[in-house]
C-alpha cells in the first residue's frame, strides 16, 4: 500500500534537506580573503594638535596657482606652486611651506598669508601636501603619516628638485617654513647636509631631537616662534603622549650648537637673536599670550610679516627688501 506523508511531515522533510544543503555549502566554500589595508591617499583628518581646516584653493591676489606632482616610493605626491602673475627678471627664491596637521592645501595657502611674497615678485611659494593631512616627522609624529610612514623628507626634496629642473628657481636661495607638524618635519629636513635649504622659520614646532649620524648639517639660519599660551607645544615641553616634545629652550640650544652660536644674544623686545660662527642667525620670537594658532596679527605682528623680515635679513639673504624693519 502506498504511504502518503502528512503535510507537516512533508514540510519537515523539505526543511531538513535545505538545512543540510546550506551547512554543506558553508563548510565547503572557500574562506573570504582578508580585507585590504586602507589606501594611503591624501585626506583631511582631525587630531589633537591642530583642528582640521579645509578651505578652497584660491590664488592670492597677484599670483597664479599650478599643481605639480612627483612619484616617491611608488606614490604620486602633489604640491601647489604659487608664482607671480606678472613675469619677473631672473630666477626667483623658493619658499617651501609645510602645513600643520589637519590642514588642506587651500587652508595652508590662505592661513600662512605669504602670498604677497609671490605677488611682489620676491619669491615663488611651494606647498607640498602631506598624506592624511599629516607629516611623518619621526619620533612617533604625527597622525596617519606616523602610521603609514611615507618618506616625507624624500618627497619634499624631490618636489624641490622638480622645480629646480623645470622652473627658474635660484638654487642658492631656498628656504623652509613650517607650522606645527610641518615645522617638526622641516627641522628634520635641515639635518641632511645634502638638502638645499639655507633658512627655516617655524611656528608651534621644535626639533624633536638632535641631528642623527656623524655628518654635520649644513649651516642654516633658524627662526623659532612660539606662543606663551600654547598648550599643544608648551614652552616648557611635554614628556608624555605619543610624541614627547622638548622644551623650547632645549630646541634652541640644539640649533645654536648646530650653527656654532657662542656669542651672547641680542635682545629687542620679544625677539632674541644669536649671531653664529657660520654667518647664520638663530632667532627666537615670543608671542606673549598667544596659543597654537598661526599668528595673524591679533596679539602681535602677523607671522607672515615676521617671516618676511627674517628672510630679508642681509645675513640670511633669501629675499631682498629695501625697507628692513625689526622683527
């Protein structure tokens, strides 16, 4: 006699078959590949050092912008070049500006406020872009760049070499400007005796250590500016956190040792200047009551004006200025 399954029994049988098939599929299918690491692409990031700042890329009045790129370690890296809108006679000095952590290229061009140097035909300005809006300055600094560890020193030097080959740049007059994270990388760059830089100005940054290796760095004039109310880079330093910071006095002592500055300094208001055996200068500019933000003139002279006076010092000679004024 033919036996019929009850409806409930039929449903149970079908569910059992489907369950066995699913379990067999899960057991036999290959395991998915591990997720790929995050790509190293430029992106604005926030961090404790500098609040993320994004601004449109706008040419300062009297200048023109262009984007240049170089490939370093298989990565295409970009920079923004700011030049006079009107042609100039002869080769221009070059000022390389390294932005702070979290800044976009547009913010670096606008906030640094150095466009007048290009508009007046006194210098070309180059703004390299850090990966993840940060720079690998060593010693655990800073942000995404400290994790991925790109060779940012090689990138900046390659970007300068690209201009030396394709743009009319005066090889004898190349300077660095750095803010915060960018300033820390800039100090590291001046440790390389082969680097083409002869002057460096920073705000909110100190060298994170002495220059390594037996080779003596080439003589470089330094301007270190700091705010007395800066809690990100305290004047007394910070010995905790992912990147301990030496006191400003220690950083200045390292710079004076590099340049052989043995004579007593000259003090004028909030500026202290050491004249060094190599003919260079080490200058400290204090902004009383100022915090970590780039000084724009609310509680002291704009940082851009202080940098202009520093680079125009005849002993430094990066840019030429007939109307010199005190720092």
